[in-house]
C-alpha cells in the first residue's frame, strides 16, 4: 500500500479529484497555502495499492496545468544609489508536486 500526496493549484483541484474519483480512487482534500507566491494550493491524499501508483500519478500530471503569470519582482535593483521600484517578471506556477510514501499499516474502521 502506498500513500500519494499531491500538491496542486486550486484551479486544478476539481478536475484532478473528479478524474481520480471516476477512475475509482478515493481522495482526501486538504486546503493549503504556501510555496512560491503563497498561492492557493490543495493537497490531495490518495491511498492506493502499489500497482496503481503510476496510474494515479499520470492522472494528476495530466490534469494539473502549469501556467505563466506576471508578478512584481521583490528585487529592487539600485541604480546610481537610488532604489528602483519592482518590475514585472513572468513566472511559471501550477503543475503538481507529488510525494509517494510507503504505508506500514492500513485500517478502515
């Protein structure tokens, strides 16, 4: 038995969960915030037999999209000893961060 933790962007959470459920996987949703830009994330937890891990990961990857976003830089370069305001930079957000851990014991009460 394995436990899959997937941290996905809030915009992808519904589609990832729907697809996992359609494929017969039970999913627990944990709202979370953090990481780069402190954007809204959702942590999904899926307990699966070892042989289903790749299928779960494939679904998560297919339904979690990376996207580009313009943000103001937090770096304010000094020009002639003057502080310049932040400037917009393009960053990639979204996608998924996936962890798979062994489950020593599993019980359903």
